[in-house]
C-alpha cells in the first residue's frame, strides 16, 4: 500500500464515509513544500501554516501551551488540522483519560495532509468529524464528555464561520441541558442605560434556575452625583473616579463573602483593572457584557485584558479592536427584552388621551435626533416627543412632553401601546443616520415585545434578528416622513407586523435566551468549570454514584436531594455538624482541610 492509502486506512477505521471522500478528493488546499528540517511543511494562501524550519518542534511547543488547561475525562476537539503535526504532538503529551476529535470541514484539506507525509501511530487515537456545522456539533455531543475546544489558528483561518456555527450549536445544547445550577455575581452600574439591562439579566438568570448575587451600585447614585456638584469640575471628576474605585473594592468584599462561579459585569459597572487582575489571580471567571457602542464609549481599551470573556453587541471591527487591546475571548450577544415588563397592556381612557399619538419618539436628545425629528412637524398627524436632554431644542418644544423629564419603563410601555407608529431612531452624534450603524438597540426588542409597531432606521445586524415582515425600516432621514405617512394609512398591516415581531421576540430574543446563550458560551470554553456545572456534575446524586467517591462522603451526599448542587463548603458544613467530639474519617478530615484552604485562597480583602 502507498503512503496515502496507509493514512486513509487510519481514517477509514473510524469514519469510512470521510475516508471515501478523501480518496475522491482533489486536494489543493495547501501548498506543500519541504522545511529546512527536511520534513514537509505547508502554506495556505501564501502564508505559512507550519514552521518553515521545523514543523515538529513548532507543534510540540504549541501542544505544551495547551496542556495546562486540559482536564482528564475531556473530549479534545481540534480545529485546524493542517498536516496533523499538532494533533500528533498533543496526543504524545496529554496523559490521562482523553478522547480526541479532529474537525474536517473540507475533505480536500485532509487529502493534502494524507499525501504529504506518513502519519504517526498517535493519530490512531483520533476520531474525525465532517459535514455541516450541525452534524459536526452532534458528533461532538455524542461523546458525552466535557468538551475542550482547541484551535491551531494558522490552519483554521479559513474555517472561522463553520467554527462559529458549531460553537452556537454546542452552546445551545449545553445551555438547554439545564442540569446544574450556576452561581453568578452580577455587577451593575451606578446609573445609565445599562442599569435596567443588568436587572433584566439578573431576573432572567433566576428564572433559569441559577443563583444570582446582584451587586447593585445604583444605591450609591446620590453620593456619586453629589461629588459632581463641586465648583471645580476637575475636582468633581477626580472625586467621582475615586468613588468608583471605592465601589470596586466594595465589590471585591462582596465577592469574598460569597464566591461565585462567574463574575458578570454590565457596561459602566464600577470595576478597575487592579480588581480584575486580582480576581484572575484568585481564579475567578470574569465576563463583561458590553451593551454599548464601542466607537463612542472607549473605556474598554483600559479593561480589555482584565476580563476573560467579553460579550458585545457589535461584530467584526468591535471584536478585532478588543482583541488588539488584549481581550482573550470576544462573543457576539445582542440585547433583548423582558416579556414580563415589555408586554401588551390595556390602557384606561385617560391614559390613552395622555400617551396616545399618531407618531411618538422616546429617547434622549442626541444631535441626529435634534436634526431629524423636526421633519415630523407640520403634517396632518399628531406627534409626541418623550425623554430628557432636549434642552435648547426650541423647534421641538411644542411636542416635548412633561417638559423633558426622564420617564420610567412603565411609562415607556404605555407610550408604546398608545402610539400608532413608534419611531425608533438610533442615537448618533452626527446630523443624520449613523453611517456605521450596525448594532440593534434594546428599544427594538422592547417595542416588539410590547406588541407595538415600530419604524426603525436600517442597521446592518437587524436582518439577523428580525425579518422585513417583523420590523419596518427606513434607509435615510429623507425617507422618514413618507414612511410615517404610508404606515399611518395601513392599520391592518401595522397590526400584522407588530404581532409577528412580538412572536419573534418571545421565541428568540428574551433575556432568558441571552443568559442561556451566555452561560452556554462560557460552558463550551470552560468545560471544567461552567460546563460541568451546567451538565449537572455537581449534583448530589451524580456525585454519590461516582465510583471514585469514598463511602464516607457518599453517605454524606445521600443527605442531600439528588438534584441539588453540592459544593465543598456544603460537605464541610455536614461534617462540622457532627460536633467537635465526632470521630472523623481521613476523607472527612481532608474535606475540612480543603475547605479551610479554599476560604484562605479566596480572600480578596
């Protein structure tokens, strides 16, 4: 048999269909040529996939960097096969109970690898997954092991989209298991637009069955604002900055008292880089949901390397910028609505009179809104403007409600219900529509969940979230008056669009969906921590039935409900409850010692 046939036979022993596809393949993905060491190396689109000097030494160095994160019992999934040097090196170095799976989106890539060199016997331990993203994800899940995703980036550069799709399937599968309870400490901001989103997220996590410690810094708002009243604004800003540092230390104290599995901060939460570095040193898992436009609020540049995970509402340029600034994991996660808050309501006649209008807008007075909204005056329809920060907008004074006072969420929902055409105009500091408009604001989901019809400026990411029959758009400020007039003349069409939009939000765009996805992403990337918790591996029944659990501890675990999560501190509490004179086994003494060590190492103050 030839070198190629020997290699393909190794594939055929696990995946005959893939082996057949490789035999029929044409190759040509990689340009194979000899390295300085004499071994084959390769280029992809003119760039080196493996070392031009010594691909074996390079692969060993790459594998050594992966070893510390890998845990016995896991399935190692590798994206970026290349000429399989990395797969061989990883198998040689990993000691323990591991399963191995290579993701092969394109059999021609494997055809090149099978032709280039004779594979080592280590590859006999690898299984193979090919096909579309859903089929590959199902193959990964079928192993029923914690999943460790690894990527050899030089060879995986052309498979980024299918990897994203595979990860989405894995995240949904893991999140939908709902087998375990995660403790999330959620850090909210002092004030601002992300504060209600923090509260919605906390409520959603609790509805999903997780434990939430909500660190609500809005209780300190009056103190924070009072510092801004100092006569010298420089002093005010300096004191507010110091106050935010103090709140960051308060957060540390709260985390030390009740250590969580995940520390999740919402945008503008008072966290500082030294705090994040201390949390990383103490092995806390940290994440930021940055529900802001990264182009306008740029404080992320100082914090990028501090959080282990960033969840953002933009793509492409945002992810690239965060990674350049030091972020390790960046994931797209749009905002949502809370159907318990944003819902169809019935208004009393006096409420309909107060809040009702043909056209309404709710929001702050950004420059583009000040420039565009006057176009809605002087038409045969009623127009009402709600919100604050409209000082100086004299041409809109006649339609501004409550003299520009801030309105609460309950009032917003009433306005949505009482308005025929709700205008949803994303903010921008220029005179027209944002030329780089990409993310979708929370108002889009909130209007839809409320069963209200909305007219929204076109956004690049909107089409991934709603269809044209669910949300209606306008492409320029000059189109707006005509679009408003058209939809006012079509009440039945408005009702159909609003109904479809609400149906979409309830199916895909609630905060429960977002928190499930967020935990799923964390679980896929951290299988030994969040992944094991979501899979229910800390439940009393599963721990008690594990063959490696000592009998003394199994009897303690039997005192808990089988589906209850049990941690080290819970076992330690049971042991201490036996009293100071109880005779303890060696395993029980070890539990007490480890619990004491845990409390000592997690001391953040």
